[in-house]
C-alpha cells in the first residue's frame, strides 16, 4: 500500500481540488467568456485574450476580420480597467487553487505531508482562491461598456447589459470551479489530514 498523509475523505478532497483547479484554470485561460459577432464573423473575449479582431487591409484599403485568437499586446491593451482587475484577481485565485490542488495530490503519495492543521489551512486558502475568482467573475460584466465590446455586441451593450452578445462556456466553467472549491473543497479539507501520532519519547 502506498504511503499517504490523507484520510479517505482527504483523497476525495485531493481529486476534487484538482478537478476544481483545472476547471477554473481552463475557463480562465480560454477566450470564450463573452460571445458575439463583428462584420459577420464570430468574435469571443476572455479577460486577457480575444478571438477574431479587425485589422487594416493595406491592399484593399479597408478593414478585415482576422480570425485568430491571441493575447492583448500589453496589459494596458486589455479593453477596460475592470477586465484588468478581473485578470489579476481571477489569475491569483486560480494560482491559489492550483497550489492547494498540487499539494493535496502530493499528500496522496507522501506520509506526514498533510496534518489536520495543514488540511484546514489548505481549505482556508481554497476559500480565498474561490472568493477571488468569484470576485473576478462579478467584475467582468462591468467591462461590457468598453468600445471594443460594444462593436461586437451590436453597439447596445453596457455594464451588466449584454446587447446582442451572450455569455460563453468558459465564464461558467471558471465560476463553477470556484463555487465547488469554496463550498465543498473547503469543508472536506477539514477532514483531509490524518491526526498526528504522538510518540512517547
């Protein structure tokens, strides 16, 4: 039998933590938080990435849509202040969830890595991580009034008003990972670590 510092509940916690972290990280990285169209082409946004953007066509002297996904050239290039804050806050939250998840997975294989106390601290970190991601998701609609989003959403979008756009799967993915981490993983972390044996020296 493999040495482990986790209880049975702890092993479930480790796997669930990893799934939550992966779900939130994939959702955060994918540019499919907001879906719309511009010049007849589908356009999508994340917090720091975008798919399909207008470029000058020097040969024809007009504007064409380049159907590629990419990051904004700089942090300042992100269309709104709210999305910049959202990127930092959500990214930090995802980092915390990933850190705890990897530690939990290591706890499956290493003895005396995760005690009851460390399990509870890890649960606290997951709660903070989930809270940060949740805050990022709540901030995201505040950026829908930027010029770039309006061009994609039929010039009718505003804060908390989608116009002709719709929310994409990556937004739900990021939020769902955070909610499960906050509610379920945080609770399970309290029972994850084995009680430490006290040796009579």
